[in-house]
C-alpha cells in the first residue's frame, strides 16, 4: 500500500472494521413517534409471553408518552456524553412511524421507530449496507436515515441496499407442527433476510447467527456480496428466541470476547483459550428474575 493510499483510507468519513476501535463519529437513534410493533409471527417468536396481550391490544399505536419521554432523556444523555468525549454525533430525521402502509401483498398498522440504527445498517470498511429486515413494520425504517446515507455517500462512502424483501406469507413459519424438530425459526428460506444486528465485525472475520430475523439465504447473500476479502462465520447459538447476536457474543478488543455461556457452547477455533493472547470472558448469570415484566408490557 502506497503512502497516498494510506492517507486516502485514513481520511474516509466512513471507515470502520470492528466493534472496538475508538469512535470518531456515530449515529444515535431517536424515539420520536415510536410505534408499538403490530402482532405477527415474528413478534410472537421474539417477544416474551407476558408482553403478548399488550402487543396484541396496542400494536400499531404510538408508545405511551411517558415511555418515549424517558427513552428520549436517556438518548439525549448519551449524546451529551459522546460529544463531551469529542465524538461527532448524527441523528436521524424525524418521521411519524405510526402511519399505516402496504404493499400489493400485505398491510400494517404502522412502523416501529428510528431508535436502533444498528438493526437496519452495518458498516463494513467504507461501505454502508442496508439490511433486508424481516419485520414488516420495519420495511421503511431506514427512511429516517436516508438524509445521512446520502450525506455519507457524497462524502465518499459506498452505499448498498440488500435485495428488498417481499415479506409475503411464504417467508414466515409458524411454530405449530415444527416445535418437535429444533431449532425452529420464524423465517423460512423463501428470500434473503437479515438484521444487521445479527452480525459482529472483527476485521476480515465477520460473525453471524441464524435467528428469527436472519436466515441462511441472507447469510449467503452477505458472504457472496463481501467476497473473498472477508470470512463469514456462522456461530452455533443455543437460544430459544434468537434475535441479534450481541445478546450472546461481543468482541471487546483484539484477543478478547464476551460470551453468554448459556448460549455459546463452542467458540470458533480462533477464540480458544489455548491460543496465546486470546481471552474469553464468560458473562455471569443475569440478576433479573425470569418473571420480570419488560417495561414495554406495562
């Protein structure tokens, strides 16, 4: 690599390869007009049962004002903390996620929110990839981030959108008749779908889990799109409600990974303790009782 190539890479506005390098710029989401997800096969597969009645009754309505206000205060406090550390913070545009929308095949009462940019987008080097998310209510979620995506593109970033999914009934499986042969997933292999949050980056090594929103078709699309420059590893995650890998596996630094010991039973060979300089940190058991009612079900 020449000196000029090194300078060009160092000055890219989008240039991220892992989960631990010092932050220079980050997108923090927004809870404005956050909407309760409508009830369907994917919410049934991922949400705790004690939240089901609330979701069935209120799906498609805006979240209660008190909850949104509390979340807004937390996000604003995070922004102030990041800016105090000299980090540039960008925020999504404000749109009303409570508006209904449809395709020729289905309709939903509303969207979700723009609170979690990591769910819908992943940065690999200088490329931003929009995920083909499996929840119908998240079909237009990246619309709130479009002004930022265009800004980053004009500043030199590559911008790719994975194939827009149809999200017809053929994509979704139902637990009835399938629970005897685990693992069971809420999405079939009808078309490629994935949430960006089911991937973790470690330089040229990308780790991913199969989940209720990420299928093998989506993983194959990502592997083929990235090409030979990257190695995509599928982790064996033992989770009854898999959705987003950072609940089970988080690389913390070179040679250090945090895992949920109840879900990650076997680490890939490069993380073995016997390898010099590699440390596996196993999380302790949760202090939250299994009967705890999530705030979203109040």
